[in-house]
C-alpha cells in the first residue's frame, strides 16, 4: 500500500505530533510538530523537517546548529494521529544542548534534572 501523508490524522491546525527516537539506543530525544508537507519533505530528503508553530515556517533539524536528524525509519501509530521518527542524531537534540529534551523527571513529587548540557 502506498503511503499518503495527507491520509494521516492532523489536528485542526493541520499538525501531527512527531516523536524523535534515537534509532540505535531507543532513547526518546524530542517531540515536535509536522504538517503533511513536512512529512513529505522528510521522506524525500532523509533529513527531518518539522513545522515551527512559533515561526510559522518549516524547520530542518540541525539547519543552523549542525545537530542534524537523519531519518532511519518513519512509523505511524495505530490511530494514524502520531508519528515516530527513528533517527541518527548528530549532537544534542535539545536546544538546551542536552541529548534529549526530556531531561526533567518527577520523582516523589519533586522535579529533578537528570541530564546536564553537553557543552
């Protein structure tokens, strides 16, 4: 069956959540948003492209930072309303220079920073 990015279930703004996961370690790196064109651009180029809600423009991960996400596999969940991107991540995935955006844990009711910046 041929994949159709338009057939995914987008929200009322035309966006779908996309979770980036390290293809080797399985670590969850980040979550961002994509629209149908970002999905198509990602598949065509092999470099992950997101939709920036704040800038209202496409955002190729690593375009300015060099912290590139190379697409290994794109998976669609059972409801077709979320995407899992398995990637090869160059450098940190988070704009805070951490490997993952998920660097805060809630433990015993307290927030705990579990990952320090790489730089």
